[in-house]
C-alpha cells in the first residue's frame, strides 16, 4: 500500500485524550477529528457542503448523497478514503510531576460549593518529528488532496492541531510534506455541494492573529524570580513547582501562559452572557482559541489568537487592549508588571483572505 507522509514538530503540547481524559499517546482518532473540523470549515468557506457528523444533521448512510466532507472522511455506510497512522521519534509525555498548574482567579460554584479550579498544562512534545502517514484506501481526487494540504497549511501557519486548542495546545510546524498536489489550490468548481449542510464554522468568518510578547529580561530569569501568576493566596493546598516551568522552557521552548492570555482576552467583553457565548463556559465550547507561547528568542515569545463568528468590536479590542489586559493577568505582583516590554501584533489574516487565493 502506497503511503504519503507529513512530518510535524510540536511547538506547544499536542493533546489527543483517551476515554479517561488522559493523553499518554497520540491517537489517530483525535488527529482525524481535528483535520475533519478544519476540512469542514474550508469546504463551507468555498461554498461546498459539510454536515455535522456528530448530530442528527449528518449525512444519510444509504442513498450515497454524501456531503463533500463525508466523501473523503467517511460516514455511516461510507468508508473513509484513507487510513491515518502516527509514528513518533522521542515522543515525550509531560508527566504529572512536570505539569504546570494554574488556579482560577475566582471561585466557581461546583455542586453548590464555591471552589477554585485548577487548569493544567499537559500533552505531548517531541524531540524529533511526529510522522503522519496517509495511506489511500480508494481513489482520492486531486481536489481532495489540495483541500487536505490547504488545511494542513492553515493549521501550521495560523492555528493548531488536536484537542484543547482553546487552552494552548497543538501549535505545530511542518518539517516535511510529500502529499500529492501540495502546491495546488483547491477548486470551488470541483465541490459537488450535495449532502446535508450546516453553516458554521465557516472559514470565511475566521480571523487569525499573531503577537510577539517581549520581556525586558530573559525568560529564564523571570521564571527564577517567580514573576508569573499561578494562584490566589487563599487557594489552600496549591503548590507551585517552578522547576517544572524551568524544564518546559529549557527543554521544549514554550512558556505555559495560555490561561493568562485567555483570562486577559476575556476581559475585553463586559457583558457576561456575551462573554460566555464567545469564550465558552463549563460544558460549552469556545469561539476564540489561544495558544501557549513558543520561543522566538531568550526574551521574546509568539502567541496565536484565532476564532470565528466574533463581532468586529471584539477583534478590535483584542488587538488594541491585549497588552494592558495582559499586565493585569500575567504577573504575581504589581511591581512585576514592568517586566513586560511590549505585546505587538505581528501578523493578521482573515479567513476571507485565505479563501481569496483559492479559485
């Protein structure tokens, strides 16, 4: 069986959880789910058909009238056109004794009791490459390959792969890609447009930002001084482990502050109901995603913020107010705010601009 490979390297931990909500290995099902989600968004943006395969609005399993996404990824009664296998070199699970824990700033009501919650940085990193093997099982059209390549490019350039991408995980870079037609743009005219449809997420309604966060001193030095906020003083039983911060920065070159950035961005919307609609709450997904920060140099990191179906005013506030909001949320003491030199928007892209290069 012929196979094609894409070699990727994680810049922030990749998370593909199991039935116990743990991530001890990379699961093909988790990767496929993420790839399908982006494929659906791209196909909708191009005017094709994409059902919701997890709902009653999924494609039928008998009449063969599949949407453009199910045609490649499969549905009940219609097999996926390819098999995905994952190989890894020097894959490293961030073990429990190396996890970074960040407490919530406010207590939440859980089972009628107020308590602080703990958010954990977890997932998989790799000293070498992670290899995604795509093995065709039936004929895959030139346009389907082009669509698949396009979403891999979007993920690598602007977003993330896997689960927990609203909480920092999944930023990758592509080291090698030998999929067919990787230099071809998808063609709208090749989409059949048949099958069940839903309207969102649609790539035409996405935005993508990259910021550079620059500190006045080296990040290793800041970790040594314990400048980053971790928990409220009355969060009893919370134990910091700054050695974990040091190791994740020195070994894997990422700074685990996605929760701080997300807390900062949430503050740009004052209305509680709107905030929950945009950023999600317990049991509901987010429309805005934030990465952990990955290394640019010893004093500078890059962070990605992206989302969809978000009002123009919110996107404007994120661009204009992130630096000041971040100063409020990132540091453990008032005097440490001066450690932040700048937070600069370095790249901005809309889904419509990405679609604009597609015929």
